[in-house]
């Protein structure tokens, strides 16, 4: 009978720890989320407009822009012109009020 109590306590402890781990990882968000991508190709010239929602609590806009550029370039290759707009929330994205905007040209980076 005493062993059953120990097992029940151990199982309860494992469940509580598991729930806490799930809550912790569910609430973690990346520094940014690419909300939309608009890609245009004209002959041999490609432009991409990215709308990015920022989840990081502390950041420098220039550093975050560079992170987004590197992330996009690693996944899709660098277009001739990459335009990035940063938004602080989905509400600001819906209203179109970006707090930062930057354009990267391929010839300036390479």
C-alpha cells in the first residue's frame, strides 16, 4: 500500500513537470515572424517585400533587419531588391503602420 503512494506521487510529479515544460515552450516565440511575402519578377530582376511582426522584447531595428535579411536569403536566395517592414503586432500589421522599413539591394550586399 505504501509503494502505491510513492508511485502515485512520482507520477504526479512527472505530470506537473511535463505540464510546466509544455507551458514554457508554448509561450516561447521566435524574435520575428514573417507575416507576408510579395514577390515580383520582371525579366531577370526580382523584388521581394516582406512584412515582419517582431516578437523580441529587446532589439535594435537595424540588427533585426539584418537577421531577417539573412534568414530570407538562406531560405530563398537573395533577390535583386529586398524590402522589409517591421511591425510590433498583428494589429499594426492589419492597419499598415510599420515602425521601421529598410531596403536591401543585391549589388550593395555582394
